[in-house]
C-alpha cells in the first residue's frame, strides 16, 4: 500500500510540476513510475 501512495504522489507531482506536458508524456511518466514502484515493492 505504501508503494502505491509513493507512486500516486509522484504522478501528482509530475502533473502539477509539468502542466504543459502532453497526454502521451503523462502516460509515459506514469508507466515509468509504475515500473519504479514494482522495483520498490520487490526490494522493500
């Protein structure tokens, strides 16, 4: 559950930090952060 919260906070931070980003960039960053959260789940 904590990893999901970290992922969610990072996605929200991306969206507020880069509001000019295109929708495809938003999706790509969300996918990359999802892989990062999978990595964190494995090692935490």
